[in-house]
């Protein structure tokens, strides 16, 4: 049995769950002992990061490192393409999410609380996210990978897109969605593992967004 440590609202934990289910890897999910960042959890996972994985006594943290490990260990459902260039392109997509789009979306979290929200920061954040969505559109226009499969690089975008939509409603985040990105978002939702994860994830998202409402 493979064990992952996660918390309900974490984007990268959701990303990992999508991959695990698409590859049909059985797993159990546990909260970090003592809570996120606790000494008890760091005794197991020195970095304190989430998600983390233990497989046959082997511990690994960081969602991308875990994803690469699972891809090389469980071969029945490949989630990276079968050529060097296409695998590199898949990793380019992954990095565009993990190092550009997701950090820009994460920067909006401090603006959720109604009483301390900075309207200028929300406007700037919307412009930054729109810029990264525009860059993603250019990648998608030249995407050489089979669009009938769910690739490793797709898993992170699904929940991040959901957060952008939620922030648009909750804090009036101004975002411009290129049509090709919207089409990509809808295509990903057609995979059962994606739609079921988004449905299960929604309560944690809604609970977090409660603070966006006026007192």
C-alpha cells in the first residue's frame, strides 16, 4: 500500500490524487501527524512539505518528484509521452503551471479575507494570472501531445483553474481566459478522475472562501 500525507485544500495534493487514480494505484491518505509543519510530521518528512509519500518504506516529498517516481515505478498507465522530445514538452507544461501560473494564483489567497482585502493587489493579481493564461494559450496552440490522454502535466492545471474561477466570483478577480485555455479546461473535466476530484475538492474550497464574505 502506498501512503500519502495531504490536507483537503492543498492544490498539489489534489494534483497527486488525480495521477494516482488515473494510474489505478491503490493508496491511503493521511493528514500530517501533529498538523502541517509540526515537529511530529517533520520526524517523518524532514522538509515538512505536502504532499509526501511513503511506498514500501521509501519516503519522498514534492509533488513533481513523487509524480516522476510513480511514473517510473507503475508502468501500466504511462502519463509521459514515449519520445524524448514529447516528454520534454510535457515537462515544459508542468513547469509552466508549477513555477508561473500556480504561484500567481496562490498570491491571491491573502486577498480572500473581506476585511483585509487590497483591491489593488487583486487587480494586479488578475493581470498577472491573465498574462500566464495567455502564455499557456501559446503553448496549447503548438501542443504536439495526444489530447485524448491525460498527461502528467495536465493534473496540476485542473484544480488551479477551479481556484481562478472561484476567485473571480469571491473577490472579483479580473481574468481574461483565452478560448483555447477554456477549451483545455473543459477537455480535462471530461476525464472521470478529474471531475470526481473537483467534486470532492469543492467543500474544502468553499470552506476556505467563507472568509471572503462580508461579516
